[in-house]
């Protein structure tokens, strides 16, 4: 399988970034958000759609680890409530993906993510009347999440905003997010492979080589999460959401 490496004409720096993408995904999937920073970097190396197809199997590998570790900490009812609308968003992304440029998409997403983050800061005292409990909020966030994950694996900030608005504790937040992305990423695999053709045996072989980096990142991430108290963890999520919005604007 190592023969597959010769098919990639990467510089040393690019190889380092590709290897770190596995570590990044491992960290992301157990509750240390950082992956959105890797998305534009990988797009520069491989191209937008190709990089999305390359990263998706890695994300699924990370999802499997996350849902296994956090299986006791999840609110599946929230995932089931959100999933149908996410599927609609995925299908919309499937058909319009070719007509939306990476630059246009990132600007639109940056505005949406920024507004959601501001809403979280202003509405920190959650209650039953909070917008996070409204049916239309779930519909909107599901559609946006599905669309953004289909176009560029960039739904992380949207889902952070949604699940934080449900006032979940740290472990339940991580476990519920893990199950949501496990479901939507599995749905995306055949669409990427057989409609967009951006998952190939060659790219998947490289994914398998990077699998140990995902495990390493996950192990490191689990240890880090344990040291972060509940309230600071929530503030870190909000801060990362703002940073992600700024990164998308660049």
C-alpha cells in the first residue's frame, strides 16, 4: 500500500500538512475543534472538491472512534430531530455544488457562523423560550449544516452553535455532535464516490495510511478534554466559532 505514496507529487511541507490532517481530525472528533483551519489548507493542496473527497473517509474513521468512546454520552433524539433537514441540505448541496465557488461559499458561511456565534453570546441564559428550542431553528440549522458539510466538510461551526444552544454538558455535547456527523458523513460517502467521483481507491489507500494519526489525535484530545471544566469548555467552543468565521472570511 505504501506504493500509493509515489502517486502524489507533494512537497515535504505538503506531506507534513497531509499527515497533520489525520491528527487534526482525531482531535476534532473527540471535542478539540481545529479542523476548519485545515479545510482551506487542504483545498489549496488538492483542490476544493478533491480535498473534500480525500478528507471524508478520514472524518468517518474519526467518527467511528468518537461514537464508540462517547456512546454513553449522547442525545440521539436531538440527532434524529435534526437529521431529516440535514439530508435535505446535503441534497441541495449535491446539486448546486458545481455552481457555487469556494470563495462565495466561504463568505456566505462566514456571515452565518458569525451571526450564530453572536446570538450565542447574547443569549447565554438558555430557557424553554430560547430560540434553540424552536422548531424553525432546528430546520434552519439542519439545512445549513447539511449544505455546508456537503459542499466542503465545513458544518462544524454551525453544529457547535446548534448543540450549544441546547445547553448540553461537555461530554453529552461531544457525543451528540459525534453521532450527528457520523450519520451525515456516511450519507455523503456514496454521493462523493459515485456522483462527484472525488473518492477513489488511490485516495482511500492514503486515508488508510493516515489512520494511525487519527487514533493518536483522538487519544491526545480525550486527555485534553478531561482537563477543561464545563464553563470554560463552552467559552472555548464559542471562541472557536468566531475564529472559524474569521478564517472563512480570509
